[in-house]
């Protein structure tokens, strides 16, 4: 007779083993992550929110010494005004309250709306504004905020009887007619309500505000209004009975405005959009382009971005091709629904389907010289993609097309491009570059540059002459650990110095300075000698070049110790000044806009990446947050590096995670978890949470498991054997240390890791239990599959990238068979838990089905999890928690002798799906 004991009783028995608590799945809800960290422009304050258990946020404002200034439950998305006097944030309803209302079948319109909060940092005065849809602040000036309100009913002045007689209904606020927008003066607190606004924007630097409206009521005109907030002048620059507006954009100063008008009031799809332009001082906007004046075969696009060059001499907008007109008179019985796939068309049909919306709204960047209104089309249908130089100021732009090479990208995995350098004043092609990999323009557009994988060299092209210069020919600036059957990738670049005088490139360890014109280069740092990697830290998102006169902040990482840190580097004398370092991961460095104060994070396996702040020289460092003080109450663990040799003689490293109070004389169950190379991530902090595809390290070490994550070095053509040669000797070397229970070893991995596990269990019985997520057991059938999120064929993955076969099934049939677990599935003796979801856009989920039904056919102990509607990994919190519970029960049963859960004994019948989970533990 069987009796059931609850999961909580079993977990309670674990928790009483020591004074500290053992982590349980319910503890996920206690852990916080830091969201929306920002430092005020003056460097005096920091705002962030703690998101607890992936639910509610708790906003915090602190000064840079760590002193609390303000806190608000349910606050998130904090943003400082440019003068650092105010912080604005959004207040959400409690997630559980919203969930309860949904369970009571409240309509969406009746659910709680967001509240905008405005905190004055000096007075601590807090203003709350309910039912806010969105809000905007100026970027580089202060004094105003504009916010739109959620749907509200517009009062009609007429009586009910008058409305009946007129047969009218009040104009409704909403997506079609626009929303009410309130412009609020943050100093005087005065507000102006602007009705039925569809678009609104501030100028970046100048004190200008503009909005587009469909009219205050049904009798009013639609139009565009510009407000000079400094002089209080308001100008109705465009007015028409009925229209739609788009791309409302100021130049940085606010002295110029561009927008697109759609005056088509019919339902015909051919919309005659018009481009309008306003200049400060003008009373009305000027029409620049319409369907009559646009280049032949093109129309003005409402989707193409409107922008201005930094010097405000040019306006950029988008043109489009006329749409394909659908015959709306056809009935369902007359419409033919067939897909016609063609062998030599550039894009696979599945890619075309996913790109359909983008293709429908595709636009081609075009320039207008504001002085003489000369129009120059830059991008065209033949060369559809464009890059501007020097923030639009440059005389040159670059356009490209990948169309000639799209077909071969199906199996290559990447695109080549044809490029043209275009003169933005004349539209003439200055230079043509054929079949090149991705190129970029230098900040001043003096050069086009990029890395040629085929030639393994960085190259530059002079945009005025077209001269090609190789910078790193016969030098190793590509991955030294490259093990794919393709050309290696580079280590990247830091940027250009002022006026494009030099480009800073990376090799494996160091920064190098190259003259982009001559190709001459020198090494700037000396990291290779100590195996220390240096990397430039971009502290300002708007930084355009590396200032040769200032100190550069570099991050450091030592490949041997895995320690990291920050240093300052001076280009003039190549001097390096150490700032901070240690057995941690330092990251998330950001500088205040108007101060040298910096925020950053430090983390390790045991230390959460709390926010830290430092002065420019890192002499005074303060810890601002303490996100998870409860961690000290739980068993956690420690992490260290482990070294061994593969079966083919390669020196390898891996991560060894041990539980609290580790005793080398005891025997511990072992979980092996791996992907490719993970040892560099030794100082990554892992909070307890419901992982989407992996074991949670802190959770399992808290429960007494040892975890091993081995690096894998691959040999082209033999990925499965490579995993065996690296992982298995790592496991056996651990067993030899004496503290691993060799009879209780499990293995877990997902996707590429899931494939390798499926392969390993056909070669060894060393694992007592295995979980393989989204595995590929059959490389032959998978080769012909589709990656449904992108529509791409999977062929490139086997021929050139991660799967590392190195060719087609007809070129290397034996490689496909030898590396496919399906052909040796009868040799599996390890119980398997398989997860593969039916909306997986990376690995076709029929691969998981092939694996499971074959195991089932052979009577091998196995279970299959399919989270309906979920992609490559379960994303919904409830599904991730469920996966983590089942995986823990699976490993506890096989590796720790825990009772068997009901779902493993009898499954969860379809009739009980979503009702009975079967978590209960059984006892004979």
C-alpha cells in the first residue's frame, strides 16, 4: 500500500540539519535583483529599485555616501532631471492585487493604472499623478515634464437630450484619437492640458516642446503645435481638418522640427504622406516632399526616422516603395493560400514570412540640405541600408546590400555585403566595395573599417579615395581558442581617437593603436606577459571617440587567477595606474553626466553585485545597496578552479562548487553542468531563482550537492567525442579526490549542453541520472530543420558554427551518424528527464520527441516535459518554478534516495493537466 507525504515534510528534514536554513523553492520569492540603476547628472544621488521575487519593485534613492534619502514601495523606473533636483518614477499596483483582480475576471480597462511620482530631492516633497500612460523629460535641460493620461471620458458640453438630437457621441480618448497630455512646470507646478495628442516631444538641448493633435473635439482641426517654453510663445505651425502625424522630431537645439503628415482620409492603402519642416521664427511649417516631388518610384514613409545632422544643416527622412495593393473584394472562397518556395530566391520563404512586417514598412534614408532644399536619396531599393558619418555632418555616408549573398548565407551562417560610399551633397557613389563582411564608418567618416575573417585582418577604406589598408595582416588579432569549422572572429575594437587619427584594437590581451591610413601599429598595454586582458570601459553612452588627452578607464581580467579590476591608462605615456582589483567580477561602470562620480558593481559567487560608488580616482568607495541581507541565514557554498587534462592531452579548467561546511572526508552527490567554456565566470553571482534551463548553483549547494562545470575544447567533426574526452576525465579526477560519491553522479544541460549530455549517456554509465533540455539526438534530421524564431535554415550550424560537423550530410555522413545519439540510444542505461517546448524557435521540438519516444520504445526510464507555448526555455515564472521543482525531485530521488514524486510514478494524465501537479512524495 502506498501513502503520500508532503514535499514540505521532506524539506523540513533537510532544514534541521544545521543552524542555517536550506534553500527551498519558496525562497526564490525572497531574493532581490537591482533594476534601473542611475546616478544623477551631478553625481550626488543614485536611484534604483529592488525587484523582489520577480514581482514587485521597491524604489530607493541614496546619496553617494550610502545615506538613504527616500524609499517607496512599488516604485520603479527612476529618472533624474538634468539639474538633479528631481527624481521621477512610476508607481505600480501590487502584483498580487492585480492577479487577484484578474482571477475575479476584471476587465483590462478596470485594472489599476500606473501613477507618476515626482520627488523634489531638496524638500522631499512628493507629487503623485494617477492614471499616467507614459512620460518624457528633456535630455539636457530641466524644468518640465510631459505625461500622457490613460483613457478618460471627455465631457460633452451638450445635454443628454441635445446629444440625442444631434446623434453625437463625445470624442473618445484613446489610440485612434490620441491621449490627453499634461505639460507640467516642475518649478511653479503649473500645468497645461493638451487634448487628443498623438505625439509629443522635447528638444534635446533647447527649451522647445512640440505635439501633434487630432483636435480638441470633433469640430476642431488636427495639427502640430510648437511651444517655446523659455519665451512662452505657442505656434500652430500646421492645421488641417483631418490627418495623422508621425516622426515628430526636433533638432538638438529645438530650432528645427520635422514631421510626416498622412492626409488620406479614405481606407485606400496608398497613403500620400507628406514631409513637413519648421524653422524657429516661421509661423507655419513648410512642405518639403510629397508624392509629386518624391524621387520616381518612391513615396514619403511614415515609418522612416526623421532626424537632423548635429550641425543642423541637413534633415534626414525615409522614402518607401509603393505598397502591393490587396484586392479586398475577393471572398475566402476565391483567395488562394499557397506558399511558393523557390530554390534560388535570396531569402528562404520562412525568413520572408517573419520579415513581412519589416518589409512592409521598410524605408530608405534620404537627406535634404536645409539651406537650398536639395534632396539627395542615400539608400535605395538596391542598397537599402545606410550609415551616417559624424552624426550626419559628414560629406560621406555609406550604404550597403546583402542581397547578392543572401542565398549562400543559408549554409554559411553570415552575410557578405556590397558597399557604396555616397556623397551626401550630390548623391554620387564615391567608392564601391564588393563582397565584404560587416563595415562601419569611423566617427568622422574618414574611413570605413571592419574585420575580414577570410583574410584574418582588420582593414580600413579611405572614404575619399577608396584605398584599402590592412592593419593586422600576419598578426593574431583573432580568437586564439577558435574551434569552429569557419574563419575565426576578432577580439574587437575600443574605438577611434579624436578626428579619426587612430583606431584602438584588441588582441587576446592588449590594446593596440593603429594608424588607419598607413597601417602602422604599436602595442599600448603589456597584458600578454601576465595573461591579463585589458578592455576599454565606455562610461558615457554618447561618447563618440576616445580622448587621447584624458585617462581611460580599463577593466582587467587575469586568465590564470580569474581576478578582475579597474585601472587608469594614459595614452601619452602608456602609464597604467591600478585602481581596484581582487577575486571578484567588476562591472556596470557608469559616470555621472556632469560629474566624475562613478557607480559600478562588484560580485563573486558569495557576494551579490550591489551598487558601489567611487570618486574619479577610486580612493573613496561606498557600498550603496544591500539587496539581499537574508543570504547570511542560508547555507550557500564556495567555488574554486579545478584543473585536469583531457583524454587527448589538453590542459583544461573548470568550476568546482562545494557546499557549506565542506568535509573532504565525506562523500557528496555530484551534479555536472556544462555548456562550452565557463571557467572565466567563476566570480559570477547566482541568486536563488527559478532558472529557465539550468540548475541553480546556490540552490543545489545549499542542499548538499557538489557541482562541477568543466570547460570543453572541441575538435572539428567530433563534438560529441570532444565532450566525452573533456568531461569524463574531469569527473574521474574528482572521484579520485575522495569526496565524491561515485554511485550518485548526475548531469544536466540545455540546448548545446543538452545535446552533449544525450551523447555522453550513450558512451558511459558514470551518471546515475541526467536532465537534457532541448537536445538534438539526430543531427541528420536536425540539419534540415528551421530555427522558427528567425526562419533560418539550421544548415549553417552544422557546417560552420556550434555543432562543428564541418560539412554537409552528403559530404560527411559518418560524422553525422557518429555524433547523433539516436543511433546508439539502445546503449543508454541512465534515467533521463527531457524538457523540450512546443514553441521552441531555436531547436525543433520534434528532436526532443524523437529522443523520448525512442527511449520509451526501449523501455528506458525517461520523462518528457513540454511547457505549452513556451520557447527554447520556459519564460513564465510559474513554469520555471515547476521545472525547477521537478528537476530537483528527479535528482533528489536518484542521487540522494529521496522519496519518488507522484509525477515520476504515474505521470500527469492529460485530464489532470494544470490541476494536479503530482509533486507529492511517495513512500512504500
